[in-house]
């Protein structure tokens, strides 16, 4: 299964549409998002309803929780 994600940056009109395989882990999705906006590698976090989720560093997990 494949998913289409619309990614946007808060308080801007910038957005990207990316396709993600259903078997992709969070670190892979974070890497796709950073590549779509041409960001440098670095530690990735997702914030969902006030809770931070570690997504690794540069597309690779950096701890067991990631």
C-alpha cells in the first residue's frame, strides 16, 4: 500500500506532496520530508498533538525508540 502525504510548513504557503510506501518507518518518512524541502541532514522530530516523536538522524534511527 502507498500513501500520499501533503507536507506543509506552518505559517507559509510552502507545501509538498510525497508518496510513501506503507512499510516505511518514521525515520525514512522524515528523510523524504527533509529531501522534499532541501533541508540539511539532522535530527528529526515530529510533534503530534503536543507529543514529540523521535524520527532519527539523516534517515537512520539513533535510538531504540526511533
